[in-house]
């Protein structure tokens, strides 16, 4: 039952009690029900406004998600001139000694010998990969 329905029910109860609205008690009860009726109307209006705001926020959130995909997109051929777009623990930010490009290399792209190709120029790069102490203990 909504707030408006509850107030209507109270108004019906008040009328069913046959309380004289000109008596002190009748005036108080009538004023209380009138105040509750106004509050129920305000709550209903706020609920409608809240639903509109929720829809608007969802639309803005979707649009922001699309913008984030465009701005922060990083693909396999990523070669950044400014900052590395792979701010991830699974990436290495480096400068290619052959072409001088700032590059982002994912650990998964480096073979067991520590070699991979520069995404900018294709030159073979070598990295020294140190095993984590946890990984070396697991292997023993």
C-alpha cells in the first residue's frame, strides 16, 4: 500500500468515527490527515523526480563508458609516444633501443628466454625476467 493510499485509509477511518470536525479533537485529527496528505503528495513527486534522475544517470554512465573505451583503449599494437597506456602490473614500460619509441610490453608477450618484438619497429628486444620468490618456491 502506498503512502497516499494509507492516508486515504486514515481519512476514511476519521470520517467513520463521526468525530465533530468543529471540536478540538476533530480539528487536530483533520489537520493531521491534511498534513499527511500533503506529505504523501510531496513524496510521490520526489519519487517521480528520482526515477527521472536515475534514468539520466544511467544514460550519462553509458556515454562515459563509451568515452573511456575510446580514450583508454589499448590494443596489441600499442605504441605510445607520451605515457604508457598500460598502467597495469602485467605490463612493462620501456624505450626501444632501436627506434627510441616509448612502448608497453605485456609479460605474456615475452617468451621464456626474455625476448619479444618491439611493437613500433619489429626489432627483437631482450629483457631479464626475474622470477618471484613465491613462484620459485612453488616450483621446488
